[in-house]
């Protein structure tokens, strides 16, 4: 019977205490001539063992058994009960010491058991939290993927409509609405994925000297090209200001600040952007004439999921994530972001400060690559969603490309070996075998090993990109694929 089973039964614990004491007596009687001057220590060891393994009650029984044994077998006259006060005092002293030792040992065991139980609960809680966090990360990744799939079909369809025919004003307006709302959903999915990466501490910066003014003007041009600025007066002031920062993340900050200003400024309002040097920092100030920020909201404006008044600007959607992302990215850079407003209806101002960097001594001008027609190529589109696959094929054919398509891994491999494509756009989640396995197999075939492979997927986490490249893909593109990104892929 195991010790745990003994401890689980009251009678078993007491039997253990008696048995341990009797066994000690049986072992020590033949050796009493060795321990007669000090018979107590070996018995105290037995009491300690009983208290540690089965508790205080059995240990007290052990004290009684051992005290009787000492009196009867180890204190002269042997084999007789003690009658003198001196001998009685010796036995009582042992009993008192035994009780104290038993209590201390049992208490120590309880403390140790509590500590182990607490550690076990802590480990279980940590494991549960980690499992929940992994499940959350996976859910967000899948959510982003599932949103991006239909968005990809919508965006590609809009691009195709732009290339064919001359629709009337109603069709043009409807197409612009579809494109604009698809971009809004894509932006919200990107924000959701970004805040998940922030919470997981997975954002890493690649700082370098960069011109803040150039980045701002590029972001303004991007928003203008998407039709986001056409109903506002947006002005940019300032010359080159060099800062030490990650260009990709700074562009993300600027786009979020501009988007926020445009979102909460009614049509006809103004957004004023200023870039300046301020002491040892570069300053970006975005001021708008929009709905403003209530005083009580200012301390929380950079918290997650905090938005302006629900009825302030109708028709504008969002998750309340963008400014939280801005705040975190600014802190990662060692910079600051602050908001101010004179109250509702009086506009707002956001100020971003980033560490200055010395301007390069000489800028080597790079000649831009002249625009050329997209070369005609053999392309295979591998996608299990028929809407996305069909729209991509039509869009590529409208660009003068020779296009074949496949819906699963095995058929894609067979078609690729037969047509020897220059370029393949490959979804990851395929039937038969997935896109990773398809890429690995294509790299082993002489007919396809030189093809440019582009993973086209709804998963955009750093680990997803790394996995695609490791499998043999040349590039990793996240759905929905922007027109510029598609054009760049075709030029490769």
C-alpha cells in the first residue's frame, strides 16, 4: 500500500504511527547498551518521521509509545515501570519534547503541502492562461483570415470593374462605395491583428534615420488616392525633419493620426499637419476642426476600444484601436504622443515627438524606374475560393496575362509542371496538401523550380511570413491584394 493511500485513511495513519514506533523499539532494544546514556534521540527521529508523513495525531501516539518504551526498557530498573521522581521527570521531559517536535514537524509539513498546492494552482493557472492566450491568438488570426478572404474577392472585383467598360455615374458611385467600405473593413482587420501583436509583445522595430516630412506627404498622397481627403481641406506644412525611427511603423502612426482626424471632422472641415524640429525631437502636429474631445475623455483617449461620442459623426466606423496602436508604437520608439482639445465642437490636436537624427550629408538621388507595360507572363492562380480565384483570373487576363487556375494542391502541382509558369499566386489552405507542401514540391521539379512563388493568404503574422519563406515561397502577400501590390508582383 502506498504512503498516499495510508495518509488518505484516518485508521491507516494511526496504525502507521504505532507500527513505526514499535519497529523502532524492536530495533533499539538489542542496541540499548549503545544508547543507554541518551535513549531519546532515536525515538525523536521516529516521532519526526511519523509527524512528517502522517500528521500530528499519529505522532502524539508515537510519543506515548516511545515514552513507555524508554521507561520500560531503557531506564533502570529495566522491565519495570518508573516510580522515582527523577525517572518520572525524564520520561515526562521526553514526552514534552516529543509533543513540541511533533507539532513543529506537522506544522512544517502543512506549510510545505500548502506551498506545493499553491505552486500547483499557480502552474495550472499559468498553463490555462497561456492556453487561453494561444487560443485567442489563433482565433484572431483565423478571424483575420476569414475576413480577408471575402475582402479579397470584393477588392479584386472592383479592380476588374475599373478595367472594363465605361459605367454610368450610378455604377461608378456604387463601385466607389464598395471599394471604400472594403478598405474600411481591411483597415479594421489590420488594426485588430496589430493590437493582438502588441499585446503579445511581438512588435520589433528597425530604426534608422528617416525624413518625417517625406513620410507624412507620402501618407497624405495615399489617403488622397483612396478618396479619403476629397471632402476636407488638408494642408501639410514643414520641411525635412530627420528622426531615428522605423519607417514602416512611423507610416502606420501617421496614417492612423490622419485617418482619425478625417474620421472625426465633418465634410468641409480642415485638417492641418505640421512637421517641425523641436529641441532634440522631431514634432508632428495634426490639428483638425472636428468634433473635439470631451475633457473627461482626454485621459483615456489612447486606451483600447475608446471612441468618440457615438452620434458625433455618423457613417464612420471603427473599433477604437488606432490611437492605442499609435500610443504603443510611439512609446516603443522612445517618443511621446499627446492629445489636446478645447472641448466638444472645437477640434483636437495630436502631437507626436520622436528622437531627432542627423540629416545625411549627401543624398544620392535614385532614378525612378520608368513606367513600362507589364510583361506578358504565364501565371497559375491556386485558390480554393471560386470567387477569389475567378476574380483574380479575370483581372490578370485583363492585364494581358496567360492565366491557368487550380483549386487544390494536387491539381495545382500537375498544372504547374505542365504549363511551366513564370509566376504562381498560391493560397495556403488548400485541399489535398496545403500551399507550403505545394511550394516544397515545386522547388524540387526542374519545370517549376525557377517560378516566382507568392503566398497569397489571410494570415499576416511574422511567424506566417517566416513559414512561407522557409517552405520555398519568394514572397508573402496578405489578402486583400492592393492594386499597387499586384502590379509590383507582375513586374518581378
